[in-house]
């Protein structure tokens, strides 16, 4: 078993697609397939089930993914430790972000950082807000970005941007022609919403409660794990939905959704890092690009002296 085989396996497992994994790693598809085949042949196990064009992890594959991810994480941390002694900014910056941020806000900032620091390899994972916070707390990632405030004594939190949630419905929904939606009537519609742990869902429910809406009485037609799935379900007329204005914009412009006139408060996009973990130079540089300059405490100053 080689480090390269593990790297390919993890990429394929996370994407559940050999071609996409090969493209991300900048290798031939045949090379990725061969690496997986070698692992399966050497240990006489099946790591993936082939289901049409899709692949799914087997029980053996799930067991290997946990160990392989831990090994790769340790290697990355070792590389980061050495890169701290280099004159040039290099290494890997691994960030994890909730869906709205990862899809609509963060890519442009990562691209600008890459242009300024070409020696840094960038990696991003996408999860919901709770999963991102958990990843930062366990040290799986150095930097997280979430869509709702996370109150935890072990986390350093920095607001980095503002976002506004809106309520949208399909054109034939009774709310499409309203001039104002009374919060007390919000429970009269079916709703499509994100899963538990989603920052969008949490922020909307908190805002609706503050406005006097009967959130517990909402009729939930469907619960979905992505912004795009919620948007598509709302377009199909399954119910009202709350989402970022950035997510809704293409459908609003195309006339596939209508903006329901109810004022929701702004929410913050938040950068998270572990308080007990000294930020690497790459993390410090990226936060600085976002306008965040952290004071170095006495303990850190002594360690740098």
C-alpha cells in the first residue's frame, strides 16, 4: 500500500466518481482505476460497489476511508509544520465550508489567495454548518466557514461577510402575488427545508420564531441535503423555501421562483478556527486577505521568539 494509492482512494471515495477524482488529481482515469484495482487485488477485498455509472463504498471501503483520511491528514500536518520554517509561503491550506459559502462566496476569495500565493495548495470540503464546526473542533481542518453563529469556548470566530435570507415560492403558489406575508400565516403553506445542522435552516427558524411564526407548526413537505435540491423542489411547487438571495438569484431572474415579501434579518458568514491551535502562516495570510488580523498572545510571542 502506497501513499499515492491512499490519496487516490480517498479522492475517489469522497467524490464517488473515478473520472472526477482523476481530474481533481490531474492524473489519467486509467491510473486512478489501476490504483484502486491494485489495492483490491493486494488485500483481496472489494472497496467499491459499481452501480451503473455510480460507485458506492463497500464496508471494507468505509473502514479504509476512515484510516486513510487520518493518515493523509497527519502527512498534511507534517508538511505544514515544515513549511512554517520556509522563507516562502508554501504547503496546503485545507478549509471546510458550509454549502452557501462554498458555492457562492468562498471560491472567488480562494482564487485571489491562490494568485497571491501560488506555492499554497488549496483544498476545500463542503459540509453543513454543524459538520464544519465539528471538523474544526476535532482538528480535521484548520479553518472553517459557516453561515450561522457557533457559540463554543474552544473556537475563535470572525465575521467575514453578510448575507440575506429570503423566502421563495413557485409562480403558482398562493403567496406569489402577495404584497406582504404575515408571519402568523407562514404555517399555512407546505415547506421545503434543509437538513438538521444546516446554517440556513437554523438562521431562518430563529428569525421566524423572533417574528412570531409558529415554526413547530410548519408543514414540512420535504427535507433535502443541499441548497440546489431545495431550490429545485421549490420550483417544482412542493412548497415555500428559505434560502440565501445568492442561491435564489438565477431562478428569480428566470421567473421560476417568486420572492415572497417578508423581511428577514441579515446573517453573518463566520470564519472559525481552533483557539488552542496556533494558526499556520497560510491560515494567517488567508485571514489577513479577508481583513482579519489577529493579535499574537504572549504565549505565542514567546514561542516565536
